[in-house]
C-alpha cells in the first residue's frame, strides 16, 4: 500500500508532536499532583506539630491538655476538610481522639517513619495520614496520629487525568487533519509538475512545466527538470539532424553514380568515355567509403568510452610521420610547412586517437590553405601544459561559424570552394576525441587571413 505524501507528512508531524504533548501532559500532571499533595502534607505537618504542643503526660500516659477549649473550637467551626487527631498508646490502643472521628479510629502504621505523609483509607474515604512518636521523660509513651481527608484532591487529580487523556487523542486527531490539509495544499504544485511531466512524450518533447510563483525548492526542481528537458530535446534534435545528414551524404554520391551509369548505358560510347565515367564513379565510391569510415569512427567514440591505451608520444615524431603521409597534397599546393619546437616534447596519451586528431587538423590546414601558402606547426610548453598549434594563412573561417564547424556534417561555405572536398565530420571526430583525452581544443580564425588551431595537452 502506498501512503500519500501528505498523509506521511501529517503522520510524522503528528507522531513527533504526540511525543511532545505527552511529555507536557505528564509534566503538568506531576506538577499539579506535587503541588496539591505537597500543600496537604504541609498543612498536616503543621497540624501535627500544633497538637503535639497540646499534649501532656500523666503516669506515662499522654493526654490532651486543652481538650475543653479544643472541643469548643470544634463546635464553633464547621470544617470542610477537618483534621482528625488521635492519641494512641504504644500498643496501638486509642487513648483519646478528636470528636470528628466519632466511632471511627485511625490506625497508626508503624512501618512508616515518623512524620511521613502517606495515603490510606478511613471507612472508604481517602485520607492523608502521618504519625508522631510522643516521648515522655522515660521514652516513648504513645503516638499522635493526624489525618486529613484527601478524596477531594484525588477527585481533582483524577478529573485532570481524564481531561488530559481524552484531550491528547482529540488534539492529535485535529492536528493530523490540519497538517494533512496544509501538506496537501503545499504539495499541490507537485501534482501539477507530475501532470505536465506526464504530457512529455517522445513525440512531444517541447512541453515544459510552468514555473511555480513561489520561490522555493519546488521552483528549483521545476527549473532543473525544464533544463534537463532542454538538453534532452537538443540531444534528440541533434540525433535526428545527424541521421538525416548522414543519409543525405550517403545518398548523394549513390544518386550521382546511378545517374552516371544510367546515362552511360543509354547508347554505345567510346572507350575513353567509358574510362572517364567509370573513373568518376570509382571516385564517388571512394567518397562513400571514406564517409562510412568516418561515420563508424564517430559512432565508436560517441557511444562508449573506448578503452584508452595511454602511452608516451613524441609529438615531433608523430607530426613528421603525418607530414610524410600528407606529402603529395603539400607538394601539389607548393605549401611551405615548418615545424617549430625547442626540443622533442612527449605527452602521455592514446597514440591511435592522437594520430587521428593531429592528422585531421594538419589535413584541414593543407586543404584550406591557398596555393603556395604557409603552415606553421608549433609545439611549446606552457605552465603545466604543452600547447600544439597549427597555424595556416588559408581561407579562414567566419567568426559565427567557429563553433558550428565542430558539429557533424557542418561545412563552412562549401559552394565558395567546390574544389575542396570534405564530409564535415573531421572536426566533430577531433572534438569528441579531445573530450575523451581531456585535451583542450580551440580554434581562432579570421576570414581570408588564416586559422590557428590549438591543442592543449594537460600534464
Ligand atoms: P571537412 O574538412 O571534411 O569539411 P571538418 O569537420 O574537418 O570537415 O571541417 C569542417 C569545416 O570547417 C570545413 O568544411 C571548413 O569549412 C572549416 N575548416 C576546418 N579547418 C579549416 C581551416 N584550417 N581553415 C579554414 N576552414 C577550415
């Protein structure tokens, strides 16, 4: 069974309050009890001492000296809470007693210490009693027993107990209902959050939860959920864009191949024409191959952190190997390439990924350089890092496109330079791998002036 949140809050609150109220009630009861009976005890104590003064001893037997005066006093006042006084011998037999005892008599309880207040019964009535040893010259001669009715006080205490015991559950029930109502009202916005969150489906990711008017934790929760939804929506959007771009990029060369071959078989052609068109198709197939390779590479590093194989890499050595691989294109464009570094710097990284990153960046610098352009590769230490820069004086990138070119399939102004072929995937692969290897990757560029790409290897 699931308990609703408001019931849980109300129950917890009521239980903790119940504990506190119970403690308060016990305290109240104890204090009243101590006050009422403490007062009675004090009164009785006073009476006992008074009457002790009035005692005389004759022949070793105690007696009331002013009995006549005392009896008169008894008649003069109608006492509501009369004090019973009794004089008993050492054997417990009654020697004398106050007239208000009539035929009854008090029983001295010798197990109790002298002057100790205790409760007992006198013909069914509750009384508070105490006794004092009466001493003559020769020692103990008897006991003075005094008592006072306490049934009124006991009634007060029992009433108080009943009131407290009945009011505790009543107060708690009331408290539970009130807390439940207040808790219910305060979590109402949560219900609206649940309601809106329910409406967010795969098809409708744009629904957002209305931000509550009050600035509290709930407002923060809603803002966080909304921000999370923004990120999910963006990711899904990027995913859709990626799939549609990928299929478009793959379909285009296929359509070109299909069109070329269809035209080719329409009528007989010369051998040169066949060679020319087939070579064109092979070129397109190579493009598809390259694209598929790059897509696979991206997919491999997109979904999971590939187990990294960290090794010492000599950056100058790696650069020289890559330059050899790019040699043909460098010579074609008659580029001047210079590697500037003071010494051989080593980084601790994954050789396979580092190779792909640097190769992509050098290849871009070569690709987007003008004829007879210059490319400088600079390796310099900087505080606790090593900075690897590729500086070209090529076509450059417009400032608003610098972040965009890191997205898959984004190519800056491809129609402006149709002769430069590319997939738009290189930099997104570089970006992803740099994230995995914790390499800071940044681009500075100025249109028509050139581009500087920096990789910061943190040590
Ligand atoms: P590709 O080169 O295959 O198009 P990239 O992801 O490597 O894909 O690059 C994305 C885009 O960024 C390129 O199309 C190009 O417009 C721009 N770009 C990358 N590097 C440079 C550079 N060194 N100089 C000028 N533009 C560049």
